[in-house]
């Protein structure tokens, strides 16, 4: 296919298939169809939109195994992680199918008593959704579901490494009863071209992006030209704090989940382990033991617990972060050298005595590498945790709930796992502060990103 790009299997490095590359003509068709579909979809009964989303949830659930396999094939994650993703992704259809009927307005009386203020909420319009490769299904449904619930047609541009799951979702949504033009998936390996053309088009009124902070910044600049509403879910440098009164077994279990889910390729992945002096050696030893026991292999092999990284560039980046951190004084306790052979593998790695300014402590690793940094006390842990421009998630382990809540309140992040290694939940507001993003996805808040408020002043 001349106008196509390859999708690789990260477990082998081989081509799975070629996907047609969407270009300007496809974008124009998608924009025209979305624009034409807007009045009908926005004007449909909320219950009708909700029921379409409910059917999407049911279809996704009935095709659970097939979708999990496809995610694992194109992205590389181990099947248990892929299955968990399908469940999580489908839940957004169910949650926002339920939220579709709860969009309401208000009636207020002006403080002077002279008039009334009536508010309406309405869909913002056609939304451009740009998603990353690390959760090919969930990052898409976390945007599609609230947009459709609110009444917005969408154009989804998935990541070039994982377009197949997004294309499957488009078919699934059509089968669920989404009218033509309401959901279009445009896959391309030349994202800048397509996204900048879409943002320059007056029919696009919203952009929702999940990905790296650098690309998010570029898209915000493009959105600024036409004052397009923007939601941004960006990178993290998430601290995992273990205080001296923590239950260490629970902390290691939580650390495994926060670090190794998806091979460390999650924006909510624990990036730095900040461990109080008294328990630092013991925690590092137990974490290294647990990480060493993980079985490495192709994502689609039932026995695999740690699959490959998404592509060769990812392995190079992780290896360089580790090498530069070791050169800066970090000590490798486990792993630390890349594997040979086909596929894009990097081993589970634990670094101890990591200097606070080492690359592994200051940049998003996005791989199975756990840097352990010693901290003196709660105050020191907070100072190190907040000493970053990123603020997505954080984790705190302590035996004292009041202490945990005190630390949680002082962490400059959008989400905190308190004695828990997983924060993602369709019913919770997901998002970051500082350079980790703008807006929230999921929860009651998620639909707000796709709604605008108009008010009517009146007297009676
Ligand atoms: P990325 O920024 O490279 O790509 C994300 C998306 O943007 C892809 O669809 C890509 O095709 C597109 N893109 C890339 N360059 C572009 C450009 N110049 N113009 C327009 N679009 C462009 O990120 P990635 O490598 O796919 O994902 C990893 C990053 O995503 C990490 O930083 C991670 O923390 C972040 N992430 C954040 C969240 C969150 O919710 N905060 C969730 C998952 C991933």
C-alpha cells in the first residue's frame, strides 16, 4: 500500500499489518460529516445517547478477549494488563452513558432580587481527540464517552504505534448505534500535519489531548490561535513515598502495581521511590526481589507478566536514562542492561542511592525502572516530591492515616494513592496540576470538558 504505514508487534519487531494513512481529504470528509451530524446528535434525547453508550459498554464486554488480544499484540503489554485495560475502558462507556441524563442547568435569583438567572448547558461542538499508545483503548474511551454523552461528535487521532484498537472501537461504536459522522478515527504516522490542519478549521471547537507535555504545549499554542477549548492530560514524574511506619509488604505490593503495570509505561507510574532512611534498604531489597520474579516474554503469551516496551526508541530512551543515572552515582541492584534478541525488551531494574538530580529522578522514565531515593523525614519527602514542574499522581504509604492525609494535602499533584498503588477509576476525576495538564477526565467532572454554559437573564 503506497499511502499506508506499518504497525509493528513490539514482542517480535515484525510488521502486523499496514494501515491506510489518513490525509487532508479524509480530514475534510470527517469534519464535514461531524459538522453535519452535530445538530442531530446534540439534539438527541439524553436517554438515547446514554443507551448508545450502554450498548457500546455491552459490546466491548462481549468482545473482551478479542480486544485484549489486539491491545497486547500492537502495544506489547502482558495479557492481564490488556484485560484490565478493556474492563477499565468499557467502564467509561457505562459511566458516561449514565451521566448523559444528568446534565442540568440552574435557576438563581440575582442578589438584588430584580431578575432571575437561568443556565443551560450545551455541547461545545465538534471535538478533536488525540491519544497516546500506552492505553490504546482506555485513553480513547475516556474521551469518546464523555464527548458523546455531552452531544459532541468526535474525530479521534490515535497514536501511530497503536491505531488498530482505535479502528476496532470505531466499528464497535457504529454497531452500538452511533450515527454516521459522530465518530471518525483518522490514523496517521504524520500526526503534526493532520492535527494542525484540524485545529485550524473553524468547525473544530474542542481539543482533548493525552500525551507528552512537549506535544501538549505545542497543541495549546495551536489552540490559542482560534481560542479552541483545550483539555490536556500530560506527563508525570510521580513520587511514591514510603514513610517509616508503613506496612512494607503492602508498600511493595502497591509499588509493583504502581511501577510495573503496563511495564511502567503509564503516566501514573511511580517514577521515584522516596523512602525514609530507616526502611530504605529493606524496601529496596524486597522490591528488587518481587521485580526479579516477574516473568518476561511476549505480551500475548499467557504466562508473561512483563512484556516488551512499545518500540525501539522507547528502549533506547530508558537505557540512556539508566546509564546516565549510574554515571551520576546510582547503584543498579537489579537489571540495568538491555536484553539482546528480537523485540523491544528492557529488564525490570532497581537503582538505589540515586542522587536527587539524576536523570532517573528528574525525567519521566516510562519503563520498568525503579529509582530509590533516601529521604530523612516527611518534610524532606514532600520537598523532593514537589521539586518538579510535573504534578500528575503521587503515592503515600504510612500506618498513620492522619499523617497520610496531611502529606496528601501538601503534595502538588492531581491524584494521590494513599496506601494504594492504583488511582485510575472511571468514577474519579483524573488529571494533573502544574505541567501535567489542564482539566479532568472521568468522574462527574469529565463531561464538563465537553459542555458550555449559556445563561438567560429574565424577570417575572
Ligand atoms: P506523544 O506526545 O508523543 O504522542 C501522543 C499523541 O500525540 C499521539 O497520538 C501522537 O501521534 C500525537 N503527536 C505526536 N506529535 C505530535 C505533533 N507534533 N502534533 C500533533 N500530534 C502529535 O506521547 P506518547 O509517547 O504517545 O505517550 C507518552 C506520554 O503520554 C507520556 O509523557 C505520558 O506521561 C503521557 N500520558 C499521559 C496520560 C495522562 O492522562 N496524563 C496518560 C497516558 C500517557
